[in-house]
């Protein structure tokens, strides 16, 4: 581990590793600190879908620009991250959802996204196993450039690429304190020694609140429990991710053939990892309502993970005047994998040359200080 670094990144998930690559590529010395192993947080338990269809402009822009990076990433990192663009099909069930979808698609098109509202015949052309009556769909919104990547391969590819520059990654090393002087960062203390620095990035996922507490900053995040399953491998059937905001279900077929997907149960905050039979029942009955031909398929694995939720379901990015150099990069509320390339780029631009993207203002922690907040409505799972 370094004794001094330009930037210390807390967390070895997709955001920590992507940031390490981008920052060290700019010539900065970087120390990543991970208390367990790389991908041991939400990154290793996620669906890894990549979607540009959001209700807020900030998320849509971050996702559109992230997809542009994902499209070239395997080549850039010289590792196959298994990025595929099979599209996202978002079911529309009633008039209220249709009105919201029309609004979303209008805004998304204005930002340059190729997206449309499609009828039930087109839904069945794209994913033939869907029963549009069983799923109670009246239409769907569809974007063909949405997709998926392998979260493990992407994170490890970023980590490996960062090591070609001035990055050190310390795993099984826990941050236990952060020393500040007035409004500046001075030192990060771990259970294996300390590092002097003026920049700390809090990319600790659902543990970001513990890290922010170390510098006496209160963040409104809560860990929201989720369950997700994977079936046995099947021959290739469909390429698109299917989701429904009303039913909460999402599922797609992976490159190796298994169906991976989830659905929410009653909201439960906290870090309880125990998987439940209720989830298996609810997921399989909804999945087979959507796609009856999957009823014979065996579930092989089932696990829990946690969304790092903010009150408006939008991430918290950048520093505040209270503590310069303490960079927030958390609160992704279930969509931090897909946004990581662009989020890392704008944080890197800020640290390396002081350039502050407008997103810093929109997604700043300060937005919760009495201002009117805009909710992200397109959250699933
Ligand atoms: C079931 C499920 C499905 C999801 N599906 C999708 C999806 O389809 N698409 C999408 O974009 N997103 C999805 N997400 C969300 C996505 O997984 C997260 O937003 C993203 O992985 C967050 O990455 P991260 O690097 O910020 O945090 P994490 O991956 O959580 O990494 C944080 C790391 O910080 C480390 N850490 C914590 N405290 C300390 C400390 N004191 N010292 C050192 N290290 C510390 C942890 O060990 C952890 O490894 C899903 C999440 C879940 C749970």
C-alpha cells in the first residue's frame, strides 16, 4: 500500500475500479482500498443491465454517454467484458404508464436516444416467448442500444488496466478513519496503516454512510434489500432485457444461456442477507405469467444484494463546500453499474483539472437541503 497518494478511493466495486483506471490514466497516483475483495459489494450481486431509458435528464445523459464508452471498452481495456446490445423492453400496462412513457420517450429522443413506443405485435417479434395477455401489456417502450455486460469481467478489466499506471489496490484492508484539518482532507487510516492524501472518493456502496460519518457528513442513503436468481442454461431464446415498473420484475438471458432476474418483495431496509422462499415463489409465478414456456426451467442459484437508495433514487456525486476533496460517488439506487463509465469520467475531469460538470450541481448532496427534488421514476426491481 502507498504511504501517500493523489487520490484514495474507498471501495473496490465497479465505481472504485473504473475511477482508479480513469484517474491514474491522467497521471495521478491512486490508492484503492477494499475491505474484502474486488466485486464483493453490490457489483458482484447485480443484474448488470445497461439502460438509457430514464425519467430524469441527468440519468438519461449519464447512461447515453456511458453506453458510448461501453461500446469501445473491451477494445480499450484489452479484455472482453461481454458487452452486448440486445435492447431493453419496458412493459406499459395502463394509461398512466403510457402517459409517463410518452413523456420519457420525448425527453430521451431530445437527448439523441433511439427509442420508441412499440405495440404488442412488435413486443412478440422482439421477445417471442412473452405472453402479452399474461403480462397485461398494452405496449412497451424499446431501445435497441440498451444492453448488458459482465460485472465481474468489467470490474477486473478496469482494475487490471489501472495497474499499468500509478495505481495500487489493497484488498482485505478496511478504512477505519479519515483525518481532516479545517475543510481539507489530510489522511486516510486503515487497519493496515495510513495514507496521506487530499482527495478521498467515497465509493463504498451501501457502506458509504459509515465512511461519510468518519468526516461528520450525514448522507440520507439506506440499504434496500433485494433478491435475484439465475436458472439453468438454455439455448439462446431472446436478447432483450424485459422489465415492468408496475410488477417490478426484470429478466434477461445471459450469454451463457441462463435467465437472470429479480422482483421486489415488501420493502426492507438493512443488510439482512438471508434469501427467502417468498421471493422464489413470487419471482417464478410472475416470470411464468410473462413467459409461460419457462415453467419447466430449473432455478440454480438465488442470492441477496442491496440497493444503496437515496430519497430521490438518483446518485450523489461530487464534493461540497463543507469538505473540499471528499468526493461522493454513491447512492446509485440500483443503477450504479451502467452509469459508472460516465460518472467516473466527470469525477476524473474534476479532480485532474478542476472542470465541474453541470451534473455536480444536479446530483450534489446539497440538493437535499430544503430544495425541491426531482424523483427518478423509472426504478425497477
Ligand atoms: C440485485 C441487484 C441488481 C442490480 N442490477 C443492476 C443492473 O441491472 N444495472 C445496474 O447498473 N446496476 C444494478 N444494480 C446496482 C449496482 O450493483 C450498484 O449500483 C453498483 O454495483 C455499485 O457499485 P459500487 O462500486 O459503487 O459499490 P459496490 O460494488 O457496493 O462496492 C463498494 C465496495 O466498498 C467496500 N467497502 C465498504 N466499506 C469499506 C471500508 N470501510 N473500507 C474499505 N472498503 C470498503 C465494500 O466491500 C464494497 O466492495 C443492482 C444491484 C443489486 C443488489
